[in-house]
C-alpha cells in the first residue's frame, strides 16, 4: 500500500515528518476499524461521523472538584464501540483545560 498525502505547504522538515506521521496514523486507524465495522455495513467514515456525537459533561462538586462524565452513547454509537472492542470509562479526570472548538479557535487566532 502506498501512502497518499495531499500537497502540504510547510517549510520545516520536522513539520513535514509530523504531517506524514498523522497521515500514517489515520491510515492505520482505517485499516484497524474497517474489519470491525464491516459486519455493521458501515464504512469507517460513516462510523466516525456517528461517533462525533459522543461528548462529555463536566460535573462540578461543592468541594471544588471537577470531573467529566461520559453520557450513555446512542445505540448505533454503542454498537460501533462494542464492535471495535472499545470500552469507555464512566468518568474522566479534568485538569482544568478548556477544550477549543473550531469557532473558538478562529477567534483566538485573530487575537494573537
């Protein structure tokens, strides 16, 4: 199998290698997930689109402690996770890092 990449416009060799690594990891992910999801009659792209709906809810306790709880996935998402042998933890610790969405990222870039 040959590695196909879109043209990239970076100047540093380390960034080119980094981009190639990300592309190779994506190919590896597709190769691993495709057999698991084949029985569900879904492509990897369709399965990942379904899994985009997964999220977390931040829980703040009166003591000041915070953690992220993962809600119950939708039925199809649950099937995809089970087929890929992925078990989600019930909670995730939080380190006080605020996630950045695409909308927030664009406004941050303008401010810098």
